[in-house]
């Protein structure tokens, strides 16, 4: 760790840096030894990057996440979960399309109102209410992009 510490020797700084043996590196704010405030966590080995708000070592608040598989999430986090409003862009290998979901999330999956569309054309695959990653009402044309949905009927975003 590089940065200021409090009287107990804990990282406590507006701009501290820590590098872990796992390859992760954090640059940002610390409070009482915890990632707290604005900061950036990256892993150079697998190209993971999160830039945004932290509370007590959790991604919490607004942030941008770049995943190793090139998926991107821009939106709200709640105790490390994608929760709240966000935009998730991802490549669906089965369907051979880049897709984007814009709407509400709860514990990393679409939940609440949201729209799934093809990124390139903007064609809407489904727009409406979601519950635990699944459309509440039937998809109007599931044959248009059948592999978007996993065998359980949930949106395949992983």
C-alpha cells in the first residue's frame, strides 16, 4: 500500500494505491482501511476494470465495469451487485450478435422495466417487465434471436 494511514496504521487517504498478489490494483480513496469513495480497480492479467464508487470494500453507487470477456456495464451497484438502473452491452456467441440491455437490474440480472435490443441495428428483442432475468410477458418473436435465451428462459448475459 502506498498512501496515508490513520492512527491505527490503516489506509486512510484521498489517493492511495494497493497492489495485491492476485494481480489486482486499486487506486483511489480509502477510509479506515477500506476502499471507500471514488476509485479504480483493475487486473492487468485479465483486463478487468471497475471505475466508480466504493463503500466498505463493495462496489456501491455509480460505476463502469469492463469485464474480461469485453462485456461492459454502466450503471448502479449495490454491495457488488449490478442493481438499480444500468446499461449492459455484451456479445452473445450463440446468436452471433452484440446485444444491449438498458433498464433495471437486481442482483446482476434484469429485474423491473428494461429493453433488450441488437446493438448494431437497434432492433428491439424485448421491451417490458423482467423478473429475475426473465421477461414477464412472452417475447413477441423469440425465433428472431433464439439463442439469446438460456435453457431456463433467462437472458443469457454471461
